[in-house]
C-alpha cells in the first residue's frame, strides 16, 4: 500500500443517520488496480489545515476505508464512512464537498473463502457494514450467508442486495456507544458447520475476543476464518501504550508479524505477546 493516487470528491450522500457515502474520481485512478477481494480497503490521506502536510506516508493524516464500489470505467471509488464522532476521518466524511481532494493508496484485502466452500458467516459492527454490503453484492447465487451486524441505530440498517441466500440479524449495541455484544451474540449461534468461512470486522478489542472465542469454542482451522480489528475504542490510550514500548519490544512485535505466513497464524503468536505487553 505504497502508491498514492490524488482524487477528487465527486459526490456525497447520506445513506443513513450514521453512514455517509463519498464518491471519489480522478484520472490517476486509471492506474489503480483492485485486488478483487470484496473487503479491500485503502489508506485515505486526508490533508489537515496546514497546506504543507504531505500526501504520502504520514500516518497522522491517513485512515483506512473499505472500497464499497470500484468502477474502472469512471474511474471512481466509493467509500461509506461511519460519522461516529470527532475523528479526522469522520469529520472529513461529514464536511467534505465535491471538488475537495484527498489521496488514496493501492488496496489490500483479506476476505478469502476457501475454494469449494459456499457457506459464510459475516460478523461486523458499523465500520464493517460497507465490506459486508460489497461481499453480498458480489456473491454468487450458490452461496449462503448468515450475517450479524451491530449498529448504532436501527435506522442504519441499509438494504443489502445480493444474488446469494442471505439471512441478516441486526442488533443495536457497541460502536463506541456502549460495550459490543458481538461475541456474546456469537455464543448463541450454532457452531458453523463444515467448511463455513467466518469473517469478522469490528472494534479491535472485540475482534480479539472473537478470535479467542472462535479458537476455543468453534475450533476451526485458520484457513476457515479471518478476523480484522477495524478501530480502537481506546485509540488514544493504545497509541500511548505503543509509544511507551522499548525499541526491542517494538522490534519483537514486527518480527512476529511474518508476511510469509497467514495472518491468523501470526495472531497465534501475537496475541500472547500483546497480553504480555499489556496491550
Ligand atoms: C481494513 C479496514 C477497513 C475499514 N473500513 C471502514 C469503512 O469502510 N468505513 C468506516 O467508517 N470505517 C472503516 N474502518 C474503520 C476506520 O478506519 C476507523 O474507525 C478510524 O479510526 C476512523 O478514523 P477517525 O479519524 O474517524 O477516528 P480516529 O481519529 O481514528 O479516532 C478518534 C476517536 O474516535 C474513536 N473511533 C474511531 N472510529 C470509531 C468508530 N467507528 N465508532 C466509534 N468511535 C470511533 C476512537 O476510539 C478515538 O477515540 C476500517 C478500518 C480498517 C482497518
């Protein structure tokens, strides 16, 4: 995710009380290539008040957003952003208007059901809803999805068109307004059968609890699930804890995350190390 594409806001739209769509366009996108993974996301580089702010490699001004839709003919990218509160990304989504510019990176995605499997279980909070919507939209008719989504309000339950067979359960909890109830809701589900692919995207601490639950209670092979932490409920606290680590501790963390093995295998080693560090 190193290249940077300068794009212009083409349109914005309120999809629901807490979800705003931002469509981006620009000739630079002719060189942008989709990964083909339905949960692919980019870094969006949002310039601050200082016009000297750079576009690239400045993580103070970059946020991750899912590519809800990609139209190479446009070319255009669509993002759906949760307008949760005071964050740079949320504020940008609430206030940006056509003609504004931002930069986006090349994409990266995680959603990879094993070949031949047709059953899926998708679990997400509001930030994972754009990926869920795209996964369902791009699914094939022979797939069957059970979907559990935690929202800020029932008014955020958008339509989820799909050629597949889809059973959706909406619930209102978490999303920074209170404790997430995703893992406790998982505990009430039947154990996913056979090669059902489980994909989870939500707040990071809850995502780690979901991973522990899946390992302990559902005992699945790592190729049959992918869990991604999308945001931190205690973001500022987490950053302070990270900054307080020694160089050796940071280096050990980076060493554990081996790009040559599956992410969920990395997590087997990373989780106990994070706990040891108090993260
Ligand atoms: C792979 C990936 C894909 C993502 N896709 C999307 C997407 O399509 N749409 C989307 O809206 N988000 C998505 N996210 C999540 C998004 O990147 C984070 O929510 C991000 O922190 C938002 O930045 P911000 O500037 O608004 O808030 P920050 O500046 O990061 O945080 C400011 C404060 O807001 C809190 N906060 C951050 N996010 C939320 C939230 N969602 N709800 C409540 N409180 C919050 C933090 O704890 C902090 O206290 C994705 C994340 C990842 C990793």
